[in-house]
């Protein structure tokens, strides 16, 4: 804890209930499983926990959902557009997401949960880059069909990400799927291609991870 071995004599025992009450259960689960290889010793610090929440959860995952889905609310009457005009960029991202399923089997069998989480976060970062590079705010003015394709593909990737994070952050997974109006689906890798998003009306957004000052 904060660089020191946990002991009663030092009085630095961590109360997980207190941490969860202040920072959130899914946030704590994510930090522990990402930061400490399963079965090994690791160092816990509040600063590291807050950094993970602000950078990984709020900036990477939370902002991805907020930015993209708010554009659908504002510009498409909350309706996810149908698939159209997908390019090799979209196809490669979907293919990359499906490779996570194959790689996860060996990782989970060997309790390499932290490596599984890194795979999922690589996909989150790739999706953020895709969204930024496509500049949908400009496509909205200049190429509405391409705009709709980007929004459909981003939602599809967010759906997959929500399923991938379910073993790590189940409450967050449910919240994202509920925003996509998929709250009743079966959450499993085997069903990842079964749930089409075309013309679904998404639900009101909620902030997933408020930043911690």
C-alpha cells in the first residue's frame, strides 16, 4: 500500500468497502485486475487508482460513449443509422475486435486477466482514433451518408466493447448496453454478432465515469 508492505503494525490495511464507497465498485475492480497480474503482489495507491479512473475510464471509455452517442441524439433523432458505405477501415476494426475473442481463451485459461484487459483497451483506443480521424462533425456538413456509416460502426464497436468488459465491469457493461437500447440481450462472446443496431432508438445518456479532481 503506497509502496509499503501491508501490515497491522503499520496500520496501512486497505478497507475495500471504503474504497468502493468513495470511488465505485467497477472502478476498483478495473484497477485491481488491470494493475496487478492475477495471483501476484502489487502496489496499491489512491493516486494510481484516480489516474486509472480519469485516464482509462473517464477519458478513454466514457468520452467515447458520450461523444459518439450524443451526436446521434442531437443529429439523428436518437436513431442509430443503418449500415452503409463501410470501408476497409471499418472492416479491419471489426476483424480486430473478433480476434479478441480468440486470444481471450488462452489468456483467461492462464489467468492473464490484465493482458485481456489490455487487449480490450487497445480496441477502445483504436475506436477513439477511428472516431477522431473520421471527423464526423465535418462529415455531418459535407457527406451525410458517410457520417451515418461512421456512427453505425462506432456504435457497433461500443456494443462489442460493452460485452468485452462485462467480466471486469458488469455494471458499466449494463449501462452502456442500456444506452444502446440493448439492455435485454444475452451478454456473451457467442452472441456478439447477433444483435443488429440498425435503426435502434438509443436511450438517454448517463455519465459513466465522472472525473475525480
